[in-house]
C-alpha cells in the first residue's frame, strides 16, 4: 500500500505556496552566520512551532546540513493529540508538503518494526500530528530528495528513549544517517522563568548529557515538548561516535512577538563527530 499523508499545516503553520515556502526557508538560511561544522553531523534538534515563531531558530540547525546527503533521515516527534504506548512509525508511502512528497524508507521502517513490539504502526497517530511534518520543508530545501522514517513517541520516558535509540542504531548498520529530534522547550511561562528553565535544557544538550536532560524533565525544573525525541537523537548520535555538540541558537516566542507574559522556548542544536575549525 502506497499511502501518502497529506499536509495538515501547509498554509497555516508555514506557507502553502511552494515558491513562497522555499523562498522563506532560503531567506532564513541567509540570516544564519556562515560557520559550518567541521565533522560528521549525526543529529539535529529543531523546534516544531509555526515558522513565523521558530523558523529562524530551526534554520540554524538545517543550514549545517545544506547540500549534504544521507542514506536515511529519522525524524522523531512527540505526539500532541493522541495518547498511546511506545512508539509509532510510518512505514509506507510518504508525507506530502507543498515542496513534494518525501518518501519513506520502507525497508528500514520495516526493520524497526521487527526490533521491538513497543514500536508499531498506528496510522491515526500520524494523520493528526504536526511535529514530524513541520521539519520536512527545511529538510527538502537543505537536502533535496531524501528517504526518511517518521517516528512518533507516545511515551517519552527513559526506557522508551533507550529502546528507540538502540533500535535505530541496530537498523542503521553502516548507512549514513541523520536523526532529527523535533522539540520545543518550555511553554507559557513568563519570559524570565522561561529563560531560567530553558537554560537547563540547553546546557544538557550542549554537554551531550541525556541523563541530566531526562532527570530535569522528570523533575519539572526544565521543560521540552519533545524531550524524548531530543534525548533519542542525542543517544543515537553518541552511539554512532558523536563527541561534540553545539547549541546554535536559542530564542523564544517573546523575542518575535514582543509579548513576554507567556512564551514558548526554541533551540537548535547539532551533534557531530569531528572538530570545528
């Protein structure tokens, strides 16, 4: 079955016109300092809000992979609207955006389904969720054509993060992969409180400290509306040899709208193997 998931958010969360969408993303890239990572990029963390709020932050991550090629991209998002146990992946067809259809790497997706019974295909979970789709236009502009595996986390606890990270590494084999963790940070605190909470999460990302990240999320002293996907991205990158991380940009919605009474935090991070010049 070749099922194509239609866009939920084109024309609202990002432009529905393909020319405008590509133009906007390329413009975001021009606003990012030209300081390429010198090394093998294995993972990115990028926000999943509407582009008017978080697109410029996301561009800091995606510019780092512009023009690169990967055998498969794993895009991991949290489930906002459906509760389920474990992880759901999409193993057929593709996701459609105004820039075209991004095809699923069905062979890798099928292998993931065999790795652990807690990884399954729950189609309704994907049809109503935006956290994976929001990353795709940036990937399309940065990479051109690519194959991907969309993954949705119902549980974001440590056990689920570990099982998913191990499964991805097992299925990746010798392939050149990229993992994208779709995550916003704190939600609807005042500006100063958001900075305080987000600083903790950003520090853990920069130190490649998934243990501290999960601990602070569990305690509630930091927030991330995709802490699980961010942790999985970090875990996979480390298992594949990443030894460095850069938090490329932090901002929140108050920096865009001027309303600092209740903001949402965003960060762009990269995990890689190698040295920056």
